[in-house]
């Protein structure tokens, strides 16, 4: 299992690989053309993977990492059922976009099954992987933007849905919002949700300004961590481009869910969007004793219910507010990254 990539992870390290050929064969069998996805990346980049083996529900990243180590093609239970038909109550399929150095199963083995049980058609891909690597979301984000755009078209074709909803965790929030704002995705998306979204990047405890002031240092950071991680630092070209002209576009509902004690995104205010129609939900404003940060956010039951409420407000159920200790999830990530 891959070693942690340090504090630049924008998601967490570890995870497993999946098998592109198996995913392509599965998609071909149900009539879903994945060729546009594979064609989205230039030579030398790994094609995205649509994982196909249903894995059990997990309650934290460590449990997910241990499972995927022996089951590299795992997908959250019920996710990527290309025969799923959207209903009148849930007309838009939900596409889950994972974070850096991660995968669909690692980040969404808790959330995915809950959405499926609630009646949504749910899909996810493993994007941005390097050739030969066993983790995803590490490579040039511009390639990842195209991979996601092609996957959205595959989902729309398979389900017959005119629009989808996008849920991105960490880097996944930036990848999916770039698709919406800059690649014409607004016409195909109803609701965009960013969980622990590095909307304006971060300064990483002051390391970013130092790196940007020293010629070549950001390249060094990228070698130590990953290209995608460094591309999301505050002030880096992709982050400036993503928010140029406004951080939202008309026609899409934008919601961020963030924590004041996020271990990865500083300053905390960089999570919020400021454009028209943006709603920024702060976990501690809704449940003061819940000190979940970046790493545990997608496995926190309060946040999971909050996401369900955002995607299906007509059936909203108040989340149960329970205390969560500061730093919850960090030991699991460290153990997973060194297992």
C-alpha cells in the first residue's frame, strides 16, 4: 500500500487500484460506451476506471483501505448499477467524485450505499491515476476534468437523465466544479455539492507562500506529494482560473459543507463559495460539539444525513448531533497509509 503523501493530500493517501479492462468489459456488456472516457487522457496517462465489484459498507477510511487492499476493483455497495432507472422522486443520478490519492470506494463506502438506499441512482469513477499506480487523483487535474466530463456523458446516456447531481470530496469538489463552471457542465447539472471543498486552495500552514517565493520549490513539493495536490494550493494557476469571473455560474445550485477545524484547508474561509446562489454549510454551526475535520468528513453520520437532505430536501430528516472528538479519523488515515 502506498505511503502517505504528507499534508498536501487534499483527501488522504492509500487505497487500491482497480482493473480498467474489467470495467470496460462490464460497461460494454450493458451497452455503455466508455471509449470517450478512455480517449480523454493524453498518451502516458492512465485511463480512468469504473470499478465494478460491490464492496461492503464501511464506517471509516481505515476499514475501506483494508478491504480494498485485497479487493482493488471495489465499488461502494449499489454504486455503478448502469441498469438503474431514475425515478420521479429522484430524477437526477448522483455522481460521486473522490479526493486526492484516493478512490471511489475509499471515500464513499459509507455515503454511496446510503444514497442508493434512499432511492438514488449513484455512480462513481476512479480518475487521475498514474500508470502503474494503485491510487487515483494524483495527476494533472486538466486530464481529470476531461475524464469526469466524459463519465458524466456516459451516465446520462445510460440512465436517460438530462441532468445529474455532482458530489465532490476534497479535490473531487474542484474537479467537478471546474467541469460545471468551465466545461459546459452547468446545462447538465442540477445540484453541485462540495464536501471539504478546497474552493480557493490552501496555504498549508504557510508552506505555500514559501514555496511560491522560491523558484522551483513548487515543483519539489509536487514530487514529494503529487501534481494534483500542488495544483490546488492557494494562488496556483488552476485555482485562479477556476474562480476567475466568479466561483459559480447561473442555473446550478451550489452547496459546500465544511468544518472550521479542517486539517487540510487553511484558512477555513477558503472552503466557501461567494457567487450568487451559493450556500455554505459549516458543520460546527449546525452541531457545535462535532469537531470532525477534513479526513473524517465523508464518514461522519451527521454529514452523511446532511448530504441526503441537500440532495432530497423534500424528505429531509434532521441529522443527529453527537460529539465528535478533534482529530477523529487522522490515526486511521496514518495507519491505512502505512499498512
